[in-house]
């Protein structure tokens, strides 16, 4: 494989990372084990298969070439050893307790930035694998593709062949410069639009101190599983989409959590960033983040669960009508117009500005509907984990897998010692919505 310059957004993720706020994605897969040694066998399989996956051999290396000064490339690591990335741990009684501690640790930047941690269960009938991928190496969709490549093969539809894209190299095609200049000029209006929206989004913000935290570098995770049929019952009764219901569940759970911990939910309407992928799985280039987002106020202060759902649905419809290229949530698109050196020098400043832009991340991670297995052991649950932005204490990721919705919660462990209370509140909010729909 040849080297590729990191796309602007990938470079941004690479440069905003700090020891207290690592920029890796995570996914905790829980497997039903056929034998007490299934975890150890799974670790051996992962290491053996990783050696044959080109995308897992890619490291990120800084470059200082003209016109790419301050950039970085994704290139094959000459000394790649899968055993540096796949680790078998001692048996545990609590997968999430171990996952939280492992999510704290930044990935080593000198080698391919990913890890797979195998956690055998003390019960002997289950084990878990925590996958970690740096956001500069892969977004949620790409991370899923890389993880699936080292799980058991699945009977997927054949992909249509796509011609190889030539390496862009370090120098742009001079013949394309006039078009690039015209494109940059036409984007100025959109950039101003987005900037104005960001400024307006901070006006009259009423969030909660529980959602902000000075970085401690610690992490805690939790997982919640709800029945997808229950979500569909609410959607069919009230309209909107499954995603609308899942976001409304988060709003209601945050209300319960804030009230129970004594912080109070009156007047609280935190800004939630809802990432939107701008690339298609089968047609887009497999590498490079292409993200925008929607920004909405979560109606945490509204005591009526159905009114909260209606508010979320209206806000999401408004964002969809405007499209993912405009509005405060589309800030990520501006990364394309910042030179490489700007990302390198401005990364620390951008990371500190996250709390001015949004209060909590609520993201959806796609999963295949087919059953995932490792060594013949089936996956029973998959909990996705998002990176935690500087100054924020909580991030929520959601995946749907084989008839169930999995919420993956990541929090600053010192700021949110009661993450289990929020996890319980998510389940209670689904029950509340169902009751309200049937009333």
C-alpha cells in the first residue's frame, strides 16, 4: 500500500488529541463463549488475522513537504507486529470497569493507532473484545470495516469493483488550481453561514455543570440494551424516526439523572451535536473522515415525555431541511479549508473550544444486521464508545444490532461517578414513553 496524505478532518483529529482527551473510538463486543478458553483462542485469532488486513498496518507519520507543511500521511508500518496491538487480559467480572480504564489510555502514535483488548469473563461462558481505533485512522464506518475484517467471515453481498484512486502525492495538479480557487471562493458564503450559526447557538445557552468537567484523564463506561420493538411502538404512535425517539430518550434520561443527583433540570437545554456521515459505504473512498453534523437543543427541562419527543423531531426535521452543509453542526466541514500547518498549530485551541460549540455528543454507529462471530462464538451485545471532547464529561453513542438498541456511555470517571444512574435512566425513559403513548 502506498502512503496517502491525511484528509483535513483526519488531520484535525490527529492534532487536537491530548493525554487527557485521546481521540480514539471504541466498541465493546460481548461474546457468548463456547468454552472457558474461548477468550484466549479469540486473541490468537485476532492477532493472526490482523497481519493480513492492510488497513491495520497503517501508521500515521508527520510530513514537512512543501505545500503539505505540517501535514501527515497514512502509510504502511515497516515493522508491524499484530502482537503489539492484540492483548489478552486476566478474567474479569465487569467488562465495563475494564473497558473504562482501557479507554483512558491514548493509542501509541508511533505505530498503527488501534488496539484489540480481549477480556475473558470470570463466569467462563462469555468474553468481550474492546476495539480502539484512532479517529484519524477511521471513522465509525471505517472502524467497523476494519474490525469486521478480523472477525469470522460473513456472507456479505459482493462489492462492485472500484478502480484504484491514484495517490495524490504532495503537490496539487497545477491544471486544477483555477477550479480550486473558484471552489474556495464559493465556499466563503457557506463558511460565514456556519460561523454565524455557531455564534447564535451560544446565545442564551443553559446547560448544566454536570455536563462540563476539567479534564482528569479518567474514563468510565456503561452500556444499556433496549428492545428495538419498543422504540418502534413509540415511533408508530407519535411519528418521526427511530433516531428521533433515541435522541428523545437521551433527553429524558438526562432529566432524570440531573434531578436524581441534585443538580436540577429546570431551564436546562444542552446543545447536542449529532454527527452526520457525508460518505456512502459502497462508493466513497474507504479512508478519510467525511463528517458534518446537526446541532439541536435537548429539551431536558420539559417534564412531558411526548412533548420532548415532539421538540426533538421538529429540531431534527429543521436540520434535515437545511441539509448537513449549513448550520452550527457543520463546523467540521470547515476543516477542508484550513491548511495543514493551521491544523497543527491550531489543534490545541480548537480542542479547547468544543465546550463553546456543543455540550454533549450523541452519535449513531452503524452495524450489520448479520450476526457477528469470533471463533464461532456469537456476539450478543455491541456497545459503541465515542471520544470525549475537552471540557465535557459525557458522550453517548448508539448502535442497533439484531433487534436491540445498544447505548454506549463514556464519561469522565471523576466528574460522573454515578454513570450507572444515567444508564438506568435510559431504560426507565423508554418505559415512560411507552406508557405515555398508551395513555
